[in-house]
């Protein structure tokens, strides 16, 4: 489970428009969690090269 700093969560929610839905707030927090997870994985060396990504995309886009 990924743990986010409370300050990052609060800042992310404060950046939403004054009138917003719960769904929009949840989507914002979900996106923040995914970004943080990606950064953590990259810092730990868990990534693929650009060339590997292009090869995977070729298979998916057939």
C-alpha cells in the first residue's frame, strides 16, 4: 500500500474548483497515488526502456 503525505493530499484537493463532485476529488487522489507509485518504482529501478515500451505498444496496437 502506498502512503501519501497528508500535505500532498490536502494540496491536491485544495487545487480543485470550489464546486466539485466527490468523484472528481476521488479521481484527483487516485491520479496522485498513481503518480507517486510511478515515481517510487522509477527510483527503485523498476521500469522499462523507451525501446521496450515501443515494442509493447506495437503489439497492443495491431
